[in-house]
C-alpha cells in the first residue's frame, strides 16, 4: 500500500495536465495584467487589438481548464484508465501498475 | 539587421525563463519515475493516446515546419495546403489504421527492429546506422535554424544560440528519456499555438479579414492563383504558383514523400509505440491528424498575411527572405508580453524538432546497435546510462552537423534531400515486405542498399553538376521516386532467386497475420474507435480541400 501512495504521489506530481495548466494560468494572468495597462500606442501597433488582454484571457481559460481536468480526475487513481470525460471510466483498477509490456 | 531586431523587455525574458525552467523541471520529474530501459526508451509503453497524439504532431512541428510553411504560404499562397490535406493526412491515417498493428503488435521497440524480425541482421544494422546518421543531420538542421532566429531577433551570436539550445535539450532528454521528450512536446504544442494564433488574429484584423486578405492577394505577386489549392494543376496547363501538376502532388508528394516520412520515420513512430495499448497506438497518428487538419490556418495564413502586410517580403533586401515571415510579423504587431510568448513558441518548436530526433537517435543506437551487437547481456541500468551518454554524444555531434547545415541557403530543400535518401527506400522496403509474404530477407537487404544508393547517387550527381533538375525540390522528388522504383525492382528480382522465411516466423509481421493484442478486448467506448476517427479525419481533409479548391 505504501508503494501505491508513493507511486500515486509521483504520478500526480508528474501529471502533464497540471504542468500545462500551471504554465498557462501563470502566463495568462501576466498577459491580462499587461493588457490592462498597455498604452494606446502599443494597441495601435497590433491593428487596434489589445492582443495581450485577449491572448491572456484565452491562455488563462486553457490553463484553468487543464487544472480543472487534472484535479477532478487525478492521475494517481487512474494510471491505466485515463481517457477524459467518460463517466465511470477510471475506476482505479490497476492504479499503480503500468500495463506490463510483456513479450521478450 | 536592426530593423528586425525585437524590442524585447524583461517581461519577455521572464516568460522565456519560466518556460525553460518548466522544461528542465519535467526532465527532473521524469528522471525520478524511470526504473527500466523500457521506461527510458519507450516511456514504459504506458502513455494515453491524447498525450502520444499531441507529441506525434509536435515532433513534426519543428523549425522548418513552422518557418518553412509560413514561407511557402507567402510564396505559393493557398496551394501550400496540399502539404497538409493531401501530403500528410492520408499517410497519417494509413500509419494508424494499416501499419500500427504490425509495429505495435509485434512489440518491436524501433522501426529498424521491425526489419530485424521481418528480414535479417544485415538489413537491421544497415537501417539502424543510416537512421542514426539521418536523425543527427536533421537535429543539426533544427539547431541551426533556431540559432539563425535567435541571431536575427535577439542579436545572439550564432554559435551561442546553437550551444544554449543544445544544452537545454541535452539536459532534459538525458535526464528523463522519452517521457521527458514527449511531455515537453505536448507542452510545446500548446505554446506553439499560443504563439501562432494571436499573430494570425492580429494579422487578419490588420488586412481586413479573410475578404480583405483575398482582395489584396489578388493584387499581389501571386495573384488570383494564390487563392486555390488545386486549380490550375492540369498537366500541360499549370498555372498554380507551386508549379506542379495534380499528378505530381498526389503521387510524388501525397504518396512517396508523405508516406515515406510519416510511416517509417522512427522519430514519429516512436511516439505511437510508447502508447499504452494497441488502440491508443493506432489513435496516436489519428489524434495527431486532427490538429494537422487545422494547422494551415495558423501556419500558412500568417505567411499570406505577411505577403500583403510586410512590404518587400521575398525581395532581395536584407532579412526579407520568405523564411522570416513569422519573425517579421512578430516584430510588426506584438507588444511586450505577447512577444515573449511568441518567442518562446518559436524556441519550443525548434526544441521539439531537436528533441524528437535525439530521443529517437538514443533509442536506435542503444537498443538496435549496442545492445544486440556490441555489448550484449549487460544489466538494464547499464543500457539506461548508455542511453544518457548517447543522448549527449548525439547532441554534441548535431552541433557539428548544424555547422554543415549552415552552408545550405535553403534548409527545407536540404531536409527534403535527406528524406529522399533515407526515407523513400525504407518506405518501399516496408510496404513490399508487409504486403508480400514471399519477399526474402536478402531482398530486403539488397533492396534497401540499392534504393539508398540510387537516391544518394542522384543527389551527389546533382550537387556535383553531372545531372540537372528543374530545382532542388524537383531533385528530391525524382530521388524519392527512383529510389522507390529501384527498391521494388531489386526486391522482386532478389526474392525470385533466394529462399523466403518460413511463414511461421512471420506471425505478427505481415499483412493478414497481425497479432491480436488482448488488452484491446477491454471495452473501448465507441468514440475511441480508430476506424471512426481515421475516416472522419480523411473526410475532413477532403471537405477542406474542396472548400479551398
């Protein structure tokens, strides 16, 4: 059991969805703040689009979606069964064990 | 020079720095997780399809792809979409639905290893060596292209750019192996999109939307013909800017070059082999094909925008090469902040290209050359640590090949020449060996040698001036085509003179004898059906091609 929780924790730490979510949330916030304070001149340059603000909002949304997905369906409990969205998908079966490649 | 130099500030550098820290962090996290050589070289065959699928497409989103496709968009207009909807999607679907059962089902760890099982040791060694050489050359191209952009945009000296990029990639791959490469590729995929989408949106607003862009393209150098994918490609009456007939596009580009690249390039196939089961492996290239359908809208479109928005693009003025379309747009439109994201996206795309090749290189060198032939029967940990050294050595050599690449003025053409020499003969050997049980081991070996020699001979003859072709690209098309034909002829002739392998040894390796993977029997939801996904993507490509006819 101890082994299980250790592997689960490692898996969560290493969950790509949290990494992508974290990076995009941070960048998104940064760009939104920059966008709010961008000068007229800078907006003029980007064809009148406040691109920092809009791109920042988009990236923030993407980042939050990834975080939401990662925290509602933690990887540790569904290492084997990890497709998104399917209700009743990851039932935790074979949690710690990656499928054995067999062969050879 | 200075007119292209970006006006970066500390915010941009902060964004770039966080990205590099995360990339290295993934390497360290992956290192803790690695327990065996299978973990290191194939991610323990444990990854879900969405990850391998995005890594699959990201491995292809390297330097030449991002800059090159925008350049082609500026130069040829809409016709560039043929590289996607005809020149990639069908090959990706073929890899997923037809070839993956043999690759994944036979449990090989690499493309060359399939040749060992299907044919014999000499063909295995020959292909492993040529593959290792080719990947290092290609990794060098990506390193060089990255350094070029860093020099252009930030003023970093070329050699500094090459070495910084090489050190970062070496660090995260030697630490985390394929997992680290793949995880970073998925992250890179999103970062590249975060760079390209805003450029496209701002550009479109600036030129007055799609309608405005069409009007201004009609008045530009490529004119009305630049707005069509396949119009004006009838033989004898070619008016399309790409200068090819539909026969050349469908057979040369869509069949020989595309199928050769997508189905036998281990840097791509390795991503699918690391999937957790056969269904996920089959879906890897298919999931990758979905973004591939839509990438033209953020890769070719910016090139077309640059053609009308950047006066003098494509002229002889300094820094106005088509290849600089994306950097020039960044400079034109993006404020600090978004600029940092876009720069990070460019760096991410170059590193994705280098990483894909280097992680494939260390796998082939370790599992296909060292383990079976040079140092047999060592402990598993020995091979993992050898893989780490192979990574570092591979990157060191690719720094040198980056310097070779720096002597070519058109990188895309250099790459196409490499593909015609290394991939086209391999693809021919595969396709014949997979569908023709009788093909003998000797035929596989001699076919490969003859095909590689043919394409290499044409290339050398062309470079030495003994043979003449319409263009560099024309040479690669002919090289690939003739390599294919030579392999076919040699394979048939040698097969008729030698004895085939007993059918019992071909289980799981040839068409009609695929291994059934038990794990697939476990319930898969209907929307996870590879066939449904594959045919939907094909239909999407057909519809888009007709829309932009």
